[in-house]
């Protein structure tokens, strides 16, 4: 488990066509934590293209430093990566080495595909949940959750939910006051209830 | 004024130590608009470092294409850029060429410094508003606004307000339905009232 009294490395594992806000929402809050260093990696290193048209520089992934948190966005690129055995093998190594894993949106499909969510509760984008769930039926998929925590895995619902989950993670490890302070600094209206999901089908029907 | 029936170029004007979510929140929504192309520029081009520890590739700014929207983030880097005459001269050229300008957070200080907000209503991050306002006292600074529109200038409050402003801009030009659709796709709880500001001092006192 992550040790917050020691230096923490936050490693974002990227691939082409990742969804911008999946990554950048959490990064905004997590990079402000005390005692953290941020790294951006990909399978081959170099420039990675976001779905929204910019390029971000990455190092090639070799291994995670001790006491790392792995950040895994989703997006259109997941549709390709979920079939890419070399990518998945590298990701699996990172997941096993990480003390904590945060996936956003369809990033959970990658974790499901490598069997790392089996028997665990998890969630994903509500518009893509049936596709995501098809990668492992033995995950306890939650269709009404802004985010879900099970063991070392935090999984969030669609895109913007990653910000709420990240602040929830901050509250879990550093306390509610720091989470609220980070939200206030960014003038962010935090949806701070993990089980309140305005975008689940059931919630919309109410 | 921006013509939405013609191709639009969304140009993000970047500098080192820009605030990640100032840029990436709006980019998430604006890049999804019909008929848009996105570009990322800086004074000298090349890799620009965000405050949150990653590098993004930019072209060097020469001039804006016709029918461009200029996106200007804020952040720690503004404190340096607001004194940089070469940067400001280049930015002024971009602002004058743009059909529409969206600034986020302390990005408004840069617009104020080059005199482009004089006599207009504008806003900025509520924790930094007095510093931002010091760059031009003849701006009609609004201390209770999530975002403000005046002429071709949209200015937003702190960091996260950029997302709400961007969706407000979409609603103004393409209609409320598209703005709500983009918010829903990203599972974003849109704070859709420009004049409701939960982070202004007065609001907090109520």
C-alpha cells in the first residue's frame, strides 16, 4: 500500500488517442500533493498524441520506482490497446509494481483485460460500460458509482469523474481538509460522494 | 466575430508553468466541436512545460489563421510572462487577429497587461483577483462571476471555471443542446450559470 510519509512517484501510463481530461483532471490535483514527483511514460517513449490533438513527451516504460501510484487514462486509444499484447504485458508489469492504481473512464477495460480486476468491484464510463465489462465478466462492475475503491484499485466513471475520484483518493490518504483545499484552489465544485452517480441510467430515470 | 459555419482553428497560446487544467479542461470540450482544428503554439515553439510536470509540443507563433479562437491559460508562469515584452507583443498580435479569445484564471492578467480588456467587464481567479486587477484598473473587474463575456472576450474565474465557460461558449454559438451533450459525454456536472460563483468572497459569506 502507498506510504504517504515517503516520497511518491505518480506515473501516468500513456498511449496514442488517450482522452485528455481523463489524464489532466487527476494530474491537476495529484501533482499538488506533498512529496510527489510526476512521470509520464509509454511503451516506446517519445511523443504521444492525445485524442484532442496535442503531443506530450513520455519516457519509455522500464519499471516503476518504489512507492509509485499508476495513473491510467481511457479514451478512444483503449480500443486498440486492449488488443495489443506487448502493450498489455508492459502495463501488467506496471500494475503489479504499483502500490496504487487509478484508472479513469475506459482505462478500466485495460485493467480488466489483463485480469487485474477479477473478483473486484470496479466501474467505468456509463456510456461504455457494457463494452468495458465484456473484457472480464468476473469483475463486479458497478453501474451506479462515480468511483469505486477495491484493494489497491481506484476506478472512476467517465472522463470528469477522474477529478472527483482523485480528490476522493486525497481524502482517503491525506484527509478531507486537504482534498477540499485542493478543490477550492482550483475553484472546483467537487462531486464528493463516490456512490452518487448522476450519469448512471438508473439515476437518470429517477 | 467567429463564424461557426466555416472551419475554425482553436489556437492554444502556451508558456512554461501554465496551469494544466486551465488549458486541458477547455480543450476537452472545444476539440469535440464540429469543424474545428486544434493548434498549440508558443513564442519560440518546441516543448513547453506545464506547472504539473509534463511537456507539450508547440509550434512557434507566427500568425493566426482566419476564423481562429485563441485559448489562453493562466498559472504560475503568468507572473513571469506579464513582464516579458517580447512575449506580450506576440500575444497582442494573436489577440488582435483572433475572432474570439477565451482566457482562463490568471490568463486575464496577460490580456489586461496589453490593454485589451480596458473598459470591458472581465473576471479571473478569485484568490488572485487583486493581483490580476493591478495590471489594469480600467477593466471592470467582476468579483462574482464564474465567467464573463464582453465583445470577443470570454474570461473565466479560477482553473475549473474554464470548463464551465467553454460549455457556456458552446451554448452561445451552437446552442444549449450541444453544450449539454458534450457535458454528458464527459460525465461533467456543468456549473452552467455565468453569474453563480461559489468561490467569490461574497458568495462564501452568504
